[in-house]
């Protein structure tokens, strides 16, 4: 059994996509990031960065005590190695998959996240910030589109690189992008979206998403106003 600390964000969906694809039994523990659940002391014990997703594996491969893992890329790699699925066994295929996994966690995710923030979440529009992150997101989509030319999947075969990247490509509007500029991404995206496991992941995520929910100013303060003091307060550090 895998316990998944989850909220229906791109990073959260990465993990449930893998678990659905691999057929691994899991239980969702919701972490409402707009309400500050990520600062609860019990969550901090397994996710010291105060971010979801995180997992607890109650049946690790070594047969020992439960293993907790935080950071979405680390979780995907852990689950791939645990199950022997969605990462090639040969050294070249493995490294290609890891290159693109790290490209997503170090590039597309953080940059697109900043694009969402400045373009959609805050009332004050800062032209330079919007331009900076929209343009860099555009560049990264160009890189992805070039990589997918003549390929069904990012690293050659369906892998954790695709699972990591797909959820971040579903918000062209908030990212200020024209999807028609990236035909290879659209083709790949359509194929991923049609996979039963991906559909199951997003269907489960809807249970935690309110169609009528609008983030309040107080919610924004919780989500975007985190500092070192927040970390100390959540851990009880004086």
C-alpha cells in the first residue's frame, strides 16, 4: 500500500498517474494547499519542504520499515525502481528518461508555475514578469516540441518523463501560449490524455476540486506568503 499526500495540481497528478498505470494499490490523503495543510506538523515529518506530493510506502522492496519520499521527481523515480516499470533497464534509455524527468522538474514545472502566478493568480499585472516567464515557457515548449518530432513519447518509450511533463502542458491559456505552435506536443498530449490510467487519475482528482471554488485573498496569503518563519511555525521551532 502506498499512501499519497495529494492535491489536484500538476505535481500531484504525476504520482497518481504512475500508480494508476502501474496498478499499485494506493490511498489518497488530501493536502489542501490553499488552506495550509502543508504546514501541519505530521505532514512536515515526511515532507520537510512543506510541499505536496509526498508518499509513504508501507511495503518497501527491502522489507523494512515504511519509507517516505517527498519531491515529485524523486517519488516517480522511487516508484519506477520499486516496480521495475516506466524506466528503461538499459543505461542509455535510463539516462535519457532521467534527463527529461529532470528537465521537467528543474525547468518546465518551475517556469510554467511562475507563469501561472504572474499571469493568472495575482491581481497586479507586472509586464516584465509576465513577459519573462511567458517567453521562457514558450522556449521550453519549443524544446519539447522538437524532442517529440518523430517520437510517440519523450524519451522513446512511455516513461516517468511523460508522466512528469504531461500535467504541466494542460494550461496553454494561463501560460500565454498558442497550442497550434506546438503540433508535436499536441499530438503527444492527445495520446497521453486518452490513456485509461490518466483518465482515472484526473477523475479521482476531481473529488478534491470544487467547480465553484475561487481562491480568496486569505488563501493566496497562505499559498504565496510562505517564508522561513512559516517553516519554523509549522515545526514548532522557536
